[in-house]
C-alpha cells in the first residue's frame, strides 16, 4: 500500500476559464458532514485536521455546497482555512434544498439562488466566490432564468466563474447561450462513464470536468477483482489506481475525492504521483 505523503500538485494544474489555476486533484467536502450528508461531523476536530492537511499537501481546489449539512461544510471550510491562502480556490453550489438525511430537492427559483449565494459568501467569509455552481437545473423554472440570475451575481462581482452540475451536452450549451460556463460536475468514474459524451465535449471546449463519486468502483475493487489485481501490481490501492486513471483520462479532469480521515486523505493524495503507462491505462479502461 502506498503511504508516501505525495503532494497533490504532482497531479498537475488546470486553468479554469483560462485565468484561475487549480491543482487538478482537489478535495470534496461532502463526507465531512453527518450521516446522510446531514448535520455536523462525528468528529469536528478531525474534520478541521483533514481540511488543513489537504492544504498542507498542496490541494488548492476545495469543492463544497450550501446543502452539505446543510451549511455545515461551508462553515468548516471557513473555520479551517480562513484567511485563505492566495492559491486556494473555493467552489460551492446552490440549487438543492434538504428536508432530512439523504433527501435532496431541486429549487432553482432565481431569488432563492441569489439568497443562497449571499449566505454562502457570509459563511465562507468571502467577498467573491471563485466558482459558483448550479447544483441542479430545476425544471420548474426556465434554465435561462436560473443561469441568468447567476450571471447577474457574476456581473456584481459576487461570483468569479459559473459552473453546472449533472447536465447533458444540450443543457450545457443552452446555459452557455446565457453566460460563460467554466466547469461541469457530473457522476463519472472508472465503473460509470455515462457522462462520456459530456466529458468529450468539455475537452473540446476547454471546460473543466469535475467527476463526483470518483471512487465508486464497486465490483471492480473487490479483493479478488480486476482493479485490485492491477493495484497490487502497481503497489497501490484500488482507490489510488481509480484516481490515477481519472487524472490520466483527460487534462480537463478535476477529481475531488472526499474523506473524513487524514489517513485516507493522504492515501488519496498519493495517487497524484502514480503514472500509468499506455498499456496500463488501456487495460484499466477496458475493465468496466
């Protein structure tokens, strides 16, 4: 098992919208909250240690959302990292409301999105949010009204760049007709590549692609599974190999593995140093 404390910057960098550099291997905050992404963390002090250790290991891209907790993850980021280093990029989201553990409901009412942006600014202790993402498109309101409200906030200097989450190519292009879109965030991993067409489109357009659930390798990573066999050959864990595969898959890929453990964080970060040969990448790509 790889235990070297590799820096995240071994994963390389990506320039969001051609003006905002981030280390490609980021950190997602969802797992810092309570069960069902609801309530405070089981261990508050460990959550703070995880965030600070991520920054020490060279992570610059931190992804969160108003709905994680709700509010909890943003507050933890502020407590752990503020005042933020110059290279730290905070990405948050709005557009999903919570009624309990594991319950998520899209709400894209434009005044609500504006309110949530203002509240995120307050919780994060920021004057401008580097990347503000529409967490889900709400079919109850026109897409142009939802993205249009975020564009207004961008014009007011409260948002630097806009992103979308869980969209199709068609929805992305409809949104880009309203405002520049810097990133998308869709489910994508070695075992689930249903968003492959969107990734290819993002590569062509220079749009950052943030794969959520990057380590969901399922059957592939069982002890007697093909990913585990390949990982042992590489002196790595299945999770590390899955992250290395994502980083190799595309230069616009920005994985954000999350964890509530410093030990697991260090293990994930070590994946940044794994270099897959062409044959290894092809072999892993054929597993799913």
